[in-house]
C-alpha cells in the first residue's frame, strides 16, 4: 500500500468535518463571523468595501498622508483638514467597526466588521463552514429569507448612513451559497434531530421580525445572529449523542445558573458545560476513527505505525525537522505505548485524539472551539477566577431563546416555556421534577437531597425575576407566571 | 376606650395572626370591613345584573367582599375559585354565564390565568376576560370593554396603602371593646395611642410613603400589621409592659411583607437628619446622666433610636421638623413631579426630553427634540463608541400616567408608582414604545444636572434608555442619504460630529 501520512492537523480538521459536517477548528470564531457567512450565503452576494478598509487602517499603521486621493475626495470642500483631525475620525470609524473584535482592515479576507446591513457583509474566511451549516438551517425557509433580506437591504440605520460614502457605490460580488446536509458519519437533518429544532427556532424568531422595508430593527438583527451562535453551540454538543446507536432520547443538558450565590447550581452548571465539551470530544474521536479508517490505517500494526511516525510522513505542527519534531515523535510513541486500548487501530485513534489537546502538536480542536465560542457568544460565563464556566446567557441571547419558542401574540405559563427549552435545546432551569430526571440521565449530580430541592427552586425564581424585569413575564398568585412573546 | 363598641381582643388577635375572611363570622367581617368606593360599585353592578370577577392576590379582600354581597343578593357567588378543579370550575362558571346569572366569582389571578390558558379555545368569553385582565391599567382613554355582561376587577391594583384606607383600618382596629382605660396594659395603651390623631396621621403617612415604593401590599398585610402594632401578637393584655411592646417598636418586629417593607424603608438608622439627630442624641445623653467614665455609646444609640421611632410615629415632637421630612425626600421629588398640576403634560414631556438629552450630552438644554443614540454589536458588551444620527420631535412624545380603564375607574383607587414617556407619532401602528419611569429612574434623570460623570453612570439605566431610543429610531429613520452624525467615545465621553451628504462627508457647518 502507499505510504500513509499522519498529519495531525489535517486529521483533526477532517475529523471535525466527519463529525460535525464542518471545520470547527479555529479559536478565533466569533458570533460576528457566523453572521457574515450565514447572511452572505442567504443573500448570495457581498460587497467589496476596499475603500472603507483603507480609510480605517489604524493611523499608527498607515498615516492619512498615505491614503489615496480617491478616498480623500470623499471629504467634500474640506480641503484644509488637518491630518490629526482626520486620523481621529479614522480611529473612531475603526472602533465602531471593531466593536465585535473582528475588524482587521489589513486582512480583508478574514475581517468581520460589526454590520447593520448588507453593505458591510464580508465573504469572510473565518467560520466559513460553520456559517454554511447555519445557512443550511435557514435556506429553505421563505419567511426567514424574505424578512432578513428586507432588513439587510434597508440602509436607513445610522451606521449604514455613516459609512455610506464608502459603501454606496461599492462593487457587489456574488457568493456561491454552500450548504451542509451531511457528514461521513451521517445525515444532519434527520427527524427529531436538534438541527430540526433549531430550524423551527429560526422560523419562530422570523415571525417576530418586522416585515417592512421602512422600519429597521437592529435589535432583531442582533437576536437573529445571537440565536445562530447558540445554534452552532447547541448542535455541536448534541451531535455525538445523535450519532450514537443507542443515544439518549433527551438533549445534552445545559443547566442555566440564575440562582444567586448557589454553589450547588453553579457547580452543576459547570458540570453540564464540561459534559457538553466531553460530548464534542467523543464526537471528534468518532471523526478521527472515521478519518483513519478512510486512510486505510485499520490494517496497520505497531511497527508500521512507528515507521510512519519516524518518517517524513509524520506532520506535527507543520514541523518536520528540528527538536520540536523529535519531541513530537517521542511524545507520540510514549502516548501510544501507554494507551490502555488493546487494538493497534484503537491505540492510534486514542493517541491522535489525546494529542489534539497537547500544545506541542499545535492543533485546535472542536472542543477548544466550542469552549471559547461559548463565552464569546454570551452563552457561558466564567466562574470566579477559575477556567470553569457556567451557563448564563446574556440578555439578548436569552431574549432570542424566548422568541425562538414563543410565537408573537402567544402567552404561555413559565413552566411551559421551560418545557419547550428543555425539549428543544436541553436547556434546564428548575421548577419541575423533570429537570432532576434529565440531569440524572446524564449523570449530573446536584449533591445531597437537601441541597437539591431549594437551589433548583431558587434558580427558577432567579430566571423568573429576570423575565419579569425584561417585561416578558408577569407574576400572578399561586406561583403562576405567564410569559409572552413580546414586551409591549 | 369605647366600652362595648368595636372589635374584641380575640378578633384583634386573629387578625394579628393573619386571619382569613372565610374563618370570620359575618359580624366579625362587618366589624372590620373597610368601606370604600368598591362597596357601592359592586352594589350598582349587581343591580345591573352583571357577573363580576374579583381577582388578585391572596389577602386582597376578595372573600371579604363576596361574603358581604352574598348576604344581600341572590345569584352566582363562588368565593374560592382558586381551589376548584379547573375543568369543574369552568363548567360551573360557563353555566352561570350562559344563564345570565349575576354574581361574583372570586379567584386568584394565577388560577385565572391558568384557566384562560387552558380553556379559552373552548369558552369564548374567557378571551374577553383575558382582554379585561390585560387592560386593567391603561395609558389612554378609549378603552373598549369587550363584554357587557362581565366586569373584572383586579384587586391587586388597589392602592391599599392610601391614607384613606389606612386611617379607616387604624380606626377599626383601635376600637377594641374589651380593653381598659388604664394605660399600664399593652393593648389598651397601643390602641389608645394609635387612635390619637397625630399618631394616626404619622402612621398613615409612613405607610402611604411605602405604598409609592411597593404597590403589592394586600389588605390582609395592612390589617395584620396594624393589629400587631397594637397587641404584639398576644391575645391577653400584658400589665406593666416594657418598651418592646410599644407600638413604635412592634412595627419593626413582626413578620410579613409590610413589616419587611417598613423595616427597609423606615429605618431610623438609615434615615438621617442632621438637626433631628443632634437634638435627639443630646436629649438622650442628658437623660441618661452618664459620668465621663461610664459613658456607654451602645446604650445611648439604643435609646436614641427608640426616641427616633417615637418621633417618626408622631409620639414625640421636635420643634420645626415634621416627620415626613425625615423619610420622604426621594418620594417627594417623584410625587411632586408626577402630581404637579401646575406643570402641564407638555411641560413635563419637555422636561423629560431635556433630561434624556443631557444624559448623553451633559450640557444640553434641548427640549424641542430628542437625540436618538444607539449602540450595536453581536457580543452584548458595552460599545466603545455609540452613535446618534436622528432626532425625534418632542411633539411625538407624551407624558402619561397609567390609570384604571374607564369601566372600573370608580371601583377602586389606583396610584401608579411610575409614569411613562410614550412615543406616538400618530401613525397607525400597534406598539408605541414606552419608557417607564419609576422613582429610582426619576431620581437618576432629575439629578443629571449635578454633573455625574458619564463613565460613572449605571449601565442598566443606559441600556434601558438606549432600548427605548432604538425602538423609536426604527420608525424615525427617514433620509438614507443625508445625516448629521454624532459619535460618542464611551471612555472619554467626547463627542465628534460629521455630516454625510449623499456620497461625501463634510466636517464643516456642524
């Protein structure tokens, strides 16, 4: 057979694709990236905004004097503008576009400015395949497409007008919309899959979006993108269970922490977050196995594997020479020999899976992606000074979640809302006995019996308080709380 | 004490323990009944043959009213709707409704909501009930009542802590027939003291002050509080009682919602008043006659606080200071603004617009239009720069105070603990963005001219204002080609302007 290559980074990326259907191997994915990719796919075009990029390069990197005359001409009748004054404007413009921490005008391909309309949408490289999955969720929904198109093609908002001189005449470039329906491990949109629930969630959110070319609603645009971020996270942590032959009926739990100062809930919420990461890791392992199988590694024995590792067919961190490469080879061998798996192929899977998490191999795994994306997108919050994080969605994400399960003009009891969140996304808060059963099913413990009852009630009350403050819920006697799909 | 008139010590005891109306005899109910416009309203509507739904929280007085009216009228009277199996209740109710039987249904608002949620698909009239429930409080005239046969009154909206109700409650509960005229017994002493005009007024004022802050106190909470202030939760008189059993101390000791509010908002330690405090402190020190060596600050403070409680209750006078001066400063500011009849709604609107403008531009005194600011990112973090491009003319805003809908405006007294700035450009759309302004937000806005640095401002308040502005903005955006834009650096507070004129910028003339 042809000599097999072991490129750890490629295997990792392909494993992600095999598992999720897309590459989730970037630590820099932010919600704004997903918004760009999903919506350029939806519209089928993006704008070339080179002039804005040139103008907003940080003055420290490119002085105003160096900027082309074409751009300078945009400042009508202001021939005597001082450089410092102009640089001040450039910095402000840059900051506005960088408020999502994704705007790097020197690198147009990966830059992702905060956007309010299609004028600023970029066909970005970052998060490209994740965004394609999200686009697949919405692509057949005419309501979503129609409303988002109307909102994005409306340029009446303050930001679009502010940048209008740079954008109005910008060239439109077509984008080939790409979808992701399956991965080598299976279909994504099977019946009762989380992807189906997320599709419905997008539809419900679209029901709330203003159907008007006149009114521009930036909050709704933000909620739409926030929900897309959640969709990526929720799908990723649930995919492994869906691929299991005897997977659990229930979704991977996400216990939200709204109980003020409750050690029990906070710890259990952290545990559910860790469980989600484990699921992603286990799914990635499936992807690795699939990838190695595809490469024909099943027939390899230890000696053949070691021969590859010692040869120039072993790529670790893109370094094939030098001491780092030698360190990698040595580490690989040690890991292989200490693996508790009996079968050589399983040992290889084991080592590649574990190697993914070592800095020596310079990989970035789906688990790492999900972990950092979780807090960047406002789903998770850090617990004290530790690296642990618990689930506490930020306000706009929480609003998006509510709108994704309650239609406009609907009014439902809070317990029904929680039931929907549990069934569709695995989100748990408290208030009924079902949360405990769900958590136990996934081996998440809440501690002693005494500890268990009160914190969940406290958690439920905490969420209730927030919903009342936001105007979505109203409390009534006998512990009845009704939640509406709007705050008017 | 008025011998043989009024309530018994035993009834007072039950009330101080939080008695339920259904456990009282009809006579007892009459003895403690606080008459109000609701009695007349119910009589009138029952005469007209209407079906009345009394809803609200437990303790709001629903049972009290239903038991009183039931004696006088025949019809459909159901006092404990909350305890019924919902499917049985709706059958029973539907039957009475179909037969046009007048009467009263008393049901807590939670079970009523559940009933509407579960059965409105099958019983059309429940949709009307839902509409009435949703529109108990309105902003405008023009409420359209959906069903002529049914009236719904949510008693949780009733301002129980109005001075009129509180005074009546004090009068009812201090009229205890089996007390003595001797002042060495605690119930007799407290009842006598609280019935004194000065003390009754002071207590009413304090409770009314609390009512502005929290409107969820029930009639049962109020009666329980006053009864406990009289008897300390004891059935029998205690002779030669000590300070702990005096009304001004008992008010801080009981358990329940109103006690919690009282402790929180009428705390003599927190409510400082330099002149009053110095007078009371000196008086306390003098009264205790310490030598330099045995001065006990803790003792002095204890006695000082006791004196201050007495002062707050009107049981001790200090020249030139009224009791309200000590606690009512913030409410006064809010209430004076809300109730100031000399200031027209238009003037109030302009004032609010000026405050909101000066939130972002401290030196602004602009009243004719509101500058609309917005921030935008997908991280839900604070923005480095916020932007403004639009202004909305003041004519499009209205100062409003929430009120009862016209159908029930004569039934109960309602005092809103907030007012509203509403955006209404006069076009036909369902949702009119509103900013609800309560006492705290009023304080924040009205004190902006004191020069609070922008970076020191409360993020939540700013979020609330920006949300309101964003809602307006989406309707105000007109020209997409021209605008004068302000960019505010949220760290420095500096504002930079630029003009967009179609495809060009201009930095002059701004």
